[in-house]
């Protein structure tokens, strides 16, 4: 079975866009709770040091969405292309 690489890339990019947007908005409007959640999962010892440096601006949100969507699309597209190369005709 062949995978349509562009559709696979778009599906992955759309999913990442939705997740990134939700997390960015949560960090923008609920920074304390979001940082506590992220801190307990990922970086609890360093949370007090990085809190003052975290600023979420609309420009940062848009830039993050664009870069993550492009990167995800390329990765998923490449995975589908490689998968299709190994499939038997």
C-alpha cells in the first residue's frame, strides 16, 4: 500500500499546528498553571530560573506555528517517501 506523501505531510502538519496553538494559548493566558504542568513533566529544577525569561507574544506564537508546521510537513513527507520506496509494486 502506497501512502500519498503530501496528504500524510499535511495531516501531520495540521495536527502539530492544532496542538502547538492550544499549548501556546494556554501558556499565554494561563502561564502559572501551564508552567507548573510543563515544569513537573520536563524541567522542575530549572523552572524558577527560566520563568522570568518566558514571554509569549503573538509574533512568537505565529513564528513557532510556522516553523513547526514546515518542519513537521517535511519530516512526514520524507517518512512517506521512504516508506513508498520500500513497498513492493
